C-alpha cells in the first residue's frame, strides 16, 4: 500500500451532503483491511515520532482510527463526544464546522494533564472539531499546544483547518491531502 493506492480506494461522493461539496468517504478504507491497516500503522508511527502518551479521538469516525492506534501503540484513548454521550462530569467546548455548529465534551477527570496528546481523526477540514479539542486540552487539562499533535487520514487544506491549527502551534500529520 502507498498513498497513490490509498487515494484510489477512497470513494468521492459528489454533491453530498450539499451541492458543490465532494465528500471523501473513508468507509471504503475500513472495507479494505490492507488499506485500513496501512493507515493505522502510518499514524501509529506518527504517535511514536511525537512521543505521544495519550490519544484523543472525536465522535464518531475518529473512534475507528483512534481505537486501532491506541491498541497498536498500547496508549490510552480518551473519547471526545457530543454532549450527553459521556457519563459523569464533563468539560464541553462549542465550535463551528463545515455545515453547522456543535459541541464536544471530554470527561473532566480524564488523565490528560502532563501528557503529549495525539488527536486522531479521519478528516481534517475546517478544523472546528480539532480546535475545540485543542481548546479543551489547553484550558481544562493544561496541555501546552506544543504537546498536541493531530493525525488525520485525509486533510482538506483548502478548507483552512490545517492553517488554523498550525497558527495555534499544533503539529499535523496527514496521510493524504486533497486540493479541490
């Protein structure tokens, strides 16, 4: 497997979820075990290079990669979920993304302070979800920006998320960049 083969596996769904948008369907990756394993391995290597000590993955597609990478690297994984989906005390951050706005929560007692964190997600687009997680990590858990790294299977740099994250001092690893 390599980037060109992976790019050929990913289905593009035109005009979804709204006209003019090309949706890059990562389901085609998880349907191909060799492709999924390759992406997990590549992002696990990035965790090692960053000296990661904890993984945070957002609802819901990020869980696919985050769980597999946490298992592969033997690192703890913390779930960033939509409000009302986590038990106990939570901290929540509101954000805007491509088509709407939302909120993301982490359990307030998550052992993230003093950790080097890798946020693992399927796609980096406008960066709304990732920036909300960064805000939670920095403000509620005291994780400095230089200790946060984002790993994504796909980056859509034309939507500005990578630029916003880099401006905040967040390092990014993406396996594929789409320039459309």
